[in-house]
C-alpha cells in the first residue's frame, strides 16, 4: 500500500489528521515474482531453466578463490523419448518429463542443482572437486533410476538415458568450453550404444567431426542414390521354398566402404532423416518387387515415426501404384513400440493400412514393453520371433525353446503365421521346424543379397537349400602360442593357431590319426586332455575333454593370466560356421 499523506491543520494550528490517496501493489508484486520465476524456472517441471543453470555455472567458474571454481557438469538426453512423444502425444510426453524431473531430483539430492534445458535435455551441476569414480557411480544410479518403467495414462512406458560428463578445470575453465565438452561426451555415450555415461576426452572432437560429416554424407547418399536395399530370403519351413524377402537397408560410403546399419541408423534417427529414408525404402522395395514372381512378397520395416504419420497409407498406396504391384505382396514389419499409444489413432492407422490391402507383421515379438492385449484387435498376419530367442535355444537347459513353442501356439490360435529370425545352424532349423514355425529366415539359407543376386536366385527357382554347421560353435581366439603335446610319454612341440573353450587348431605335427589323445601343456602347471578329430598335412583340430573356463571378458582364463609377458599375439575372432578343416574342433 502506498499513501500520499498531507497534514490537515485547522485554525489555531491544531492537528486534525491526514488526508491523501493510496494504491494496492499486491497484484503488481505477485506478477513481478511470477515473471521472475518464469525467467529462472521451467514452467513444466519446476526445475531451474537454461538461464538459471547458465548463471549457476558462471558463478562457480568466476569465484574469487581459484579452488572454488571446480565443478562437474552432467548433460542428459532421454533415449526413446521422441518415440513416446510422437506416438502417445504431447500431453503424455509432458507427463513423462515431469516424472523424469522428479526422479532426477531425488537421485541427485542435495549434492547438486538439476535443470531442464528444453525438450528432453537435462543438466546437473555439482560444485566442488569430485572423484571420477564417485561421479561414475552417481551417473550409473541416475541412468538406472530414469530407465525404470513409468506409468503414463495407464500404459507402462520404458525409456532410457544417456549422459556426458565434463569437469572444471580439467576439461575447460569457461562455461562455453565445459558445456561443449559435456555435449561431446554425451554424443560419445549415444554412439556407444545409449543407456550409458561417458566422460569427456580430447579425442572426442574428432569423433564429433566424424559424426557431423557422416550425417552430411548420409543426406547426400539419400539424394544422390547412395543407399540400396539388400534382400534376405524368407523360406517356408515345410516346403523349403522362398515365399519372400525382407528388405534391409545398406549404405556403402564412398571412402569408408560398407557402413554398418548400427552406425548410421542412429545418426538418421537423431538427424530426422529416418522418415525420408523409410519412404525411399518403401518405394524402392515396391519397384524391385515388380520384377519378381507373383508368389513372392517383400517385407519392409516401418519405424514408429512413420506409423504415426497420418499420410503413411497414402505414401504406401502411391508406391504400390507406381510399381503396379498387388498390395497383398507388400508386408509391413511393425514393432511393439507403436502400441505405446494404444488409442483410436493406432486403431485407425491399422484399419487404414488393411484397407490398402497390405500384410502386417509384428516384428521383434517379445522384446518390447507392451502387453499382449493389442493382439486381440491388431490385424497382424504374421509374428516374427526375434533371433534372441533362437540363439541358444538348442543348448541343454535353455528356456528359449519353450518360449518359441508358446509364441507359435499363440500365433496359430490367432490365425497368424510365424517367422523364426536369425537361424544359423542345422540344429536350430530342426528345432524351429519341430516347434511348428511356419517360416524361417537366417544365414542357414542365405545372407542378404543385393537386387541383382536376389533376382538371379529367383530365376533358378524358389527352392532353398539349408547350408551351415550342425551346431553353433564356441567363439575362437586366434593366436600364436608354442605348446608341448604329450602322447604315450613322447613330447611333441606344436603351435596353437586358434583356440576356443572346446578345442584348438594345432600346427606342427604331421599325419596324426584321428582319435589320437594328447595331454597339451597350455601354461605352467596347466594341462588339458585333447583328442585329434582331423589332420591335414601339419595341421590338426583337437577337441578338449573338458571345456576351458572363460574369464569375465570371454577369454580363456588360463591363457589370459599369462598374456602380460608379451609372448603371445591374441585377438578375438567372430564365431563363424566351419568352412574348412583349418578351424578349431568344436
């Protein structure tokens, strides 16, 4: 209250009181306080906003005492948040961000200040000196807490988080340098597979430049025809005839050569290129399909972002019309994540796609976070059994076979086909055939083929022939290691060329009869019994009577302890089907 007062003096000079005017400033001050809060706090989560976090960091870095300028900055990015926001809608995304903010504040507690920079980006500032081990433990705890499931509008939603960490003064003494370097560390965490933290290192500048260049190269590849589709056959289990192909995106970089999809797909997602790339893949697959027999289909992956696009049915219709292809020959592979927003929009999209006439396949079944409820109404024609269930299914004690059998029974009850993905051995093929899978896809029949090779294969007929090892073999380590082999009291000198937990390739002994038993001295006081399974000139494959123990890094434990001497040259080799006798026995 502000008042203007003036003394009222009557005759004889007697004081009679005050007279004046006043105004109420309560609302004005409330508005000013609200404006100040909006300027310093995020209106959605109540966390400090970008401005306040910047001021906090500047205050620390400009402290009069040099020792007080130390701090750690965490930059966080939510993994898969955009997918939730696009499929469930912005209100659901806002609810998720609010819950994330609460968990983040609880995880950090009184140790630092938490802020939201915008979108799904958060920042944590920890003043003072901190041990890297302690920061790493806090980062792991934050990522673990943020990765726990959320309840959004009655749905169970799971996301993740990636984090970059930079320290002052180690990684910079200005706010610009600290934020830039924390951002570089964040990108490194994402490139490392997401769901992890990464400390800043000087070599990250070159990594960031590489990523920026790859993004530009990917844009050029899309516009200049640098992308291509390869096709992996899908084979009918009982007839062993090719019924179709799955289209797989491939990119051969002009200077780097073939690029792994695991390398460039995340870049496409982060840069917004995934939608135009997906549309290109649909058009190209339809054009290639027009070259093949009418009985052959092609399956194309549809990302959640594409599925959320109301124009998707039109895009598909145009692609089919341009190629003059029967819609029933196109199969769209859709992951469970599209059901995050299990509402009328999802149902309407499924109905629209079925009106177009395409087939629908549920991809990566059992690896997502949705319930089985959507199968009651989603019009799928096929369920694809993820390769993670096929791997190891033939190993004694594995539950994967029971899971596959359950999926097959469920699909049959719902009138759907099944495709077992990633089948690589004859044992796996026998198992999925016995369990009733209607289709098989994997290296046991064919690796992905380019358009020319796929077309030539079809020209020779639709019959597929299974070719591969009987069983999965242990991971091999290639090496050069001198060993002593004892047989009947006679010592022989040889060299191990590669070794696995179950056998080895030994060089140096000629014309060894299969079945010969040796005691092989692998290291001081460490011997193993082995049986020769084959011999060609001076090389033989031996099988150990007892599998060797592996350490936590997957290496042969007894050998890993002796590798510090520098006598051995060892590296991990990818497990592959046996192609010649020059391999370790398994």
